[in-house]
């Protein structure tokens, strides 16, 4: 998607860069394989798609003042039990932000699977453009993340700060279920907003202030 949008992409994983050579060849000249610190340093946006249990491996020194888009969802059978997440003291996005105190973490693209992610992009202004939720503590970083989403073919719906990022996670009405079918079904802001408000994590009846992020054509 990013390559198709005309962006240069630096890829990394937990192994050596050469293990990504087949993927780089498939993506073409705009893609290259690097180490995690090199990828972090290169990115205008840095997308972290790893198990939540591996957060400590994210190279913080290379991410100072950068917008870091976290796409993960805590899943204890895979990640191991993390007490602060089990007790809901923190969200997994807050855990990533704590590990990266000088970066600006934005939660995005965690409630859509890879098939739908590839199938649902639409041009700016399309009436069936899907609107994924995002959350973050820094307003400018959320605007920056929304710019990337728009380049990739999506609008965005602001859930609020990272404390509210649980609203789109595993087990909530907003997690994947709205995007049924092999090719997915577009979800616009009103339907997404309803699903994000339909459950309260702590039973207090509170809800985030949700606003559509409008991007210029």
C-alpha cells in the first residue's frame, strides 16, 4: 500500500535484513530492507507491528520526536501475561508510549486484518472511504498519522488519548467485525463512532469525544 501510494519504505524485522529480500523484490525499487534502528531513523512515519510482548525491542533512541504508529493488540497467550494490561492500569499503546517517552505514539490500523487493509483503500472524497479509529496523546502526531492514513486511502476517526485506545481492540465491537467478507465492507465515521461508544471498559459510562478528522483534497 505505501509503495503503491508513492512512498519509500524501509522494512525491518527481528532477524537479519536479508530475510526480507523476497518481500523487497516483490515490492520493487521503493522498498529496502534494513535493521530496526536504521528503519526507525529513516521513517517520517514509523509503523510498529510486533507482538506487544516484544515492545522492549523497539529502538527508542532512533524515534525521538517521531510519529510512531502502533498497530498491535495485547493477546496474553501470545505475548505472555503483562500485569498492567491484565489489570487495565494501562493500554498496550500507553505501554509503548512509556517505552518511547520522546516519541509520539498513535494507535491505528489495529482493528483491520491484512486482507481488508489491502482491499478497502479509496481516493480522497470517495463516499465509501473507510474510517479507521486512531488514538494518541499529541494532537499534532494524530494529524500527522491521519495524513499517512489518507495517503494510504483511508479517513480517520479520533478516539481521543491513548487511554481510550482499548475501544478498538480485541473483544470490542469495533474490532474487525464491521469489516466482514473476503474483500471487506467499508465502514464510515457514523458506524465506527457508534461501535466505539457501545462498550465501556470500566463500567463507568464514560465515552471518548469522537471527531472525524477532515483532510484537505
